[in-house]
């Protein structure tokens, strides 16, 4: 039932917190299809980023990379054909970018979290970026259904001159079904380290049953949330990304959107915004990604191809 390939972490100095093929547990039959895992390692070969090794276990699957921009970055899609996750599901992902590799990583569709009885759905992602590598991590929205519990953890290790563009969006639930903020709990945690030193730690915990997320000082009338991290790159590029994002969010076009950008003490920018609708959330996301990509990578953001 497993899909197994040669472990890619053997002989590599992978960080302790990464999953590693050797440590991927083989699930019992009762866990088949619930404890998904995926690992991908990229490197540069003959001037092009290639997928050197990969492993996946249902319900996670890795689609062969495409090159819609002509060359790098390699576009990687991670899919979950089950359509969503239920209580007790575990999703473990590890991504390794070799020196100088460039990857754009996205998903096939939204992360849907169904009603949870007992244990929460847990998603853990470990990313290692060697020097001069570039990763754009652009997943589809997280949609927690009524009665669901979800915990997501993303850890990142960067080396010198590695650059990350990572955007995450959160829906309040199935709004059309009257389920806005009907989930039980949601936790999102992100930690980034540069050469082993802490660069950023960000955590969001929402428990609608304890406090109404629409209260004053929280979401209020804007139930959709986006976050974008720009890590690594020159000080000038990061300054431009922050300044241009601030101008965007304060401009006349930002109707139904409220947010801001902050420069980190280290090389990075963190952006967070709220929106009144999924359309305005996506508008802000696309504009912010384009601003960050132009500033840090010198090219416009592409239109992602979905399957």
C-alpha cells in the first residue's frame, strides 16, 4: 500500500527537526490513507532545477514538476485526492532545496478540514533551503468546516542568501452554508531560522467557542485572513517590498481590505491583512505576491496552473 523510494536524507546533514525518510513510520492497515507523507529533494543539474528524489504516501501525492516559465523555477504540485481531512489525520511533508535550486510549490486545491471527533487534523511541514536557493510556497486556502480542529506547523531552515516567499490564506469556514467561524479550534505556527539562529516565530490560535472572532479588535467585519512572509534577500529589496505593500494596502484600490507590512529585525518582511470577501482576499494576495516577487526576484508573479 505504500509508495517507497530510496531515502533521500541518507548521507545528508539534514536538520534534526526534519522528518527524514528513515524516520517515516510505516502505518498500520487501520491508518492507511490517513497518515500521509511526502518528501522531495531538488538540486541543480546542467543549469536547471530538477527533482532528484521524492517519496509520497497516500493521501499525499507529488506531481512531476513543470516549467511553465520556460526555465526555473520548477513548479511542484502537492495533491490530496481525498478532498479533505478528518480527525486523526496526520500529514507530514519535507522539502529540501539544494544549493542554487529554484522551486515554486503549490497545492491542487484548498485544505479542507471536515468535522473532527476526538483528535485534530495535524499537518507538519519541514523545509530546508541551502545557500542561494529560492522557494515560493503558495498553497491554496485553508477552509475549516464546522466542528473541525486543525493544527498546522511549518518549520524552515535557511542558509546564506536563500530566499523565501510564502503566502497563506484562511477562510472562516463554509460561509455559504452558514458555517462562518463554526470550527472548534485552529492553530497555525511558523518558525524560520537563518543559519541556525531564530529569524521569525509566528503563531495564531483561534477558538471561536472561547471568544467570538468577530469581536472588536479581532476580525470584526473582515472574516478572511492572509499572511505573506518574505525572508532573505538584500536590505534594499526587502525595504521595497515592505514600502510598496504598505502603499498598496493604504491605496484607493484596497477596498474591503485592511492590513500592513512589518520589516523584521533580520532579513525579512511579514505582511498580514484581513478582507471582507474571498475575492478581496485573493486580490490582495496576488498583488502582494507580485510586489514581493518583483522586489526580491526581479520578475512578475505567474498565473498558477491547476489540475
